[in-house]
């Protein structure tokens, strides 16, 4: 009886291997059902527009564009609540970001919208956010962008303008306190790199 069970299990195993051998293999591609893929991880900078005479605010960006229209990422401005050079409305802690993307028609442009939670930091003005304690969720950041995908000899890039708006739990942060703004983003695709030599 035990011999028959083993023979049966072996027959099923061989049948499965035979079925897998004739099944076409799928290529390991990250496509978005278009000729040119935007899916992948991107690194670069976001440059915020500033008034004349004020140095530009430039911060690092690390974003992942996923299949199905999902965007996630983080940036170098996330923990900036003690930065003395930021407008009052920006003196908050920010979460990582989560959002959506979609191609614009048949062009090489992609529309992005993502959100970030805002948290009170040590220098977050209670006059704007009415926080009760440090670390409290005090609002939401909404960011919109239209970027253009370009293929260059040195690698793929995403570049384009963005806008943002900060909203407290009571309503929008005034524009003169940094509650709205714009800028440009410039990203390069993170490519596979060889192992570093020790």
C-alpha cells in the first residue's frame, strides 16, 4: 500500500514538472502596458520656487512607481520641523508619501497626485495647526505633478513641474505662511549596479 502511494505521488510530481516545462515563461519586465515603462524606482531632487533673492530650497527624493497606478516614496524634507529657513507652514514633520499616477493620453507624460500626513514638531506654530502635543497629526499635504519620461544615453529621467498645498484639520494653511507652492522635480531611474568591491 505504501509503495502504491509513493508511486502515485511520483507520477503527480512528474506530471507537474512536464506541465511546467511546456508552459511559456513570462519575461521579468516592469511594464505599464505602454511602449515605454515608467514603473520602477527613481532618485533625484525637488527644487521649490522661492521669492527673488531667496536661495532655492532643494531636497532629495526617492520614489517608486508601481504597476496599477500606485506611487510611494520618501524625501529629504520629511524631518524638517526644526529647519529655521522654512516658512512657518512648512515647519512640520511629514510622512512618507502615497498616491496615484496615470499616463496622459498617448504622450510621454505622466500625471501624479500623492498625499503626506503632517505631524507637529518642536517648532510647529500652534497658531496655525492648534496642536496639543508634539507628534500629533495636524494636517495633510497634497502634491500634484506632471512629469515627462525621457530615455537618454545615460539612463531614463522624469522631469516636470509640481505644486503643493498644506491643509490643517481646520482648513488650508495661508499661502503667505508657505501653505502653497510650486517647483520642479528631476529624477533618474535607479538602475541595477554591480556589487561594490570591498
